[in-house]
C-alpha cells in the first residue's frame, strides 16, 4: 500500500511529504520555544526558516525530476524528506540553510549539462554558485572536482569548457573582495585564502549522527550494487548521470570529513545524492510488499532516531 502511494508523483504526494516534514519542524520549533521566551522576532525567524526549507524542497525536486535522475515516482523526495527531518534542530540557521539552497542551485546547473542547450552558460553558472559556496564555506572548493567530472561525462573538454568554470568561480570572489575593500575589512578575505582542513571527527562519534550516517551509507552502497549493473550496461544519458551521482556522493562524504565547522548539517549535502541513489535502488525491487516493509522501516527508524537517540 505504501509502495503504491510512493510510486506516484502527484501533488497530493508532495503535500503529504511536506506535511510530514512540517510536523518535525513544528516539534523542533516548539522545543526551542519551551527553552526560550516567545518573541515576535523569534516567530518571524522561524517563518523565514520554513520558507528556506520550502525552497530547498522545491529545488531538490526540480533537480531530480528535470534531469530524470529517477523514474516517475516520489521515492527520492520521500527519502530526502525523512532525512532532512532528522536535521531540523541543527539546520535552524540562516547561513546553513542558505548554503544548502545554493548547493542545490549549483547541482541544478551541473546535472542539466545532460542537455546540450546553453552549455557555456550552465558551466559559468555552476562556477559562479561554487564561488558563493566557497565564500560561505571555503572547503566547498572540493566540489570543483564535480564541475569538471560533469563536463567530462556529459560534454566535451575544450578550452572554453575548461576556463569557463574558473571565470564563473572568481566573479563572486572579486565582488566579495571589492565589498570588503570598500568596508576596510579585507582581513575577512583571508578565511577563503587560508583553507582550513579539519580531521576532528568527534561529532560523528555521537550516536545520533553516527547512526544516521551509517544507515544512509549502507542503504546507498546496497542501492549502488543493485542499480549499477543495469545503469552501466546501457550507453545513454542516465549512465552518465548515474556516474555523476556516485562521484557527487564520494565528494560529499569527503567534504563532510574535512569541513572545519562540523555540526552535523554537512551530512545533508551527502544526503542529496544518497537519497537519489537509494531511490534508484528501490526501483530495482520488483515486489511491492518488500518495498512496503522497507519504507515502513525507514519511517520507524526516522521516528525512533529523532525522538529517542
């Protein structure tokens, strides 16, 4: 029954998923309100957070459906909703939510390279969004590998496609430096130049983040093993997208390990490609009753993890 519902990608499905997430969001907000005195500023802040979450859901759905990263179902959206719900408490921050949204805008340009329309503009835009990502978090520079992987897999490597990401990347950096120069605050620019790599993984020894990461990783590995033989056997656009998803996943894991300011929210960048890969793994399973069991387990694990770990 649950599998039949998730196989559809109608508006009612997405309303249900947003309602599911909204219940977790409200619980997190009310938990904060019990610990702090109510203020209208706090209320407006929470409304702004909700708007940012809705934008994240919108662009995630856009990336997945527009680039046909799954079949016509809502598996990926459902898995991403459950995953994101687990991080509501650590995501209630404007910089964190903005970073995730910008990351999705960055991915939107890369995965759209499967189409040959406006290639140079898409590559420039991907570099531009990456530049903004690096202003917010310098370790995001690691994702430059994903830019050139997308170009190599989906387009041809020429002098134009080689240099365009660099031009896009330096554009916001130059604008940011000019702003800091105007404000006489150029010392802040050194945070971008002096890239800090952290090997402190103590946050992942916390049971909460450890179980989320481990469960997602195991499901992703199983999905890769299930889907790859079929995906790689046919030379089509999805084969290239599948390889790009796997590269994206690996880079997101490395980013989560090296980023200096770890608070658990960096796992969301890993969750984005992981949810799509896991959804593809579910598509391989033929028996709906098996899917029902697995989806029910995911819901149960999400609730148990959120409330009891």
